[in-house]
């Protein structure tokens, strides 16, 4: 459940950022979001590792936590760029 909540938070943030950004700036916003979101997911990974989970257990989950919102952000930036 926590994984779903974090993914939804990421999707909400990237959607709001893309909505607020001008279309010409959306690729830059997507890259900035990717960097900030990477830091957030790395902090979350560190928390999971400190609670006794192994990197092998945590890595697939965190790839999903990072990848889903970032891919949506890049897709939104690409979609508006083509117009």
C-alpha cells in the first residue's frame, strides 16, 4: 500500500509541475523532477535498508517508485513538445 501511495504522490507532483509549466519549459521541468524524485526515492531506499531489508529486496520496488512518475513526466513533456 505504501508503494502505491508514493507512486501516486510522484504522479501528482509531476502532473502539477507539467500543468504549471509553459509547454516550451516542460522538458526542463521533467529533467528537474527526475533529479529531485531520484533524491526522494534514494532517501526512501536508505530508510528501507536501515530497517533491515536487503538491497536485492528493495531495488525492484524502488525502480518502480522512481520509474513510473519519471516516465509519465517525460511522456507528458514529449507529448506537449510534439504539438
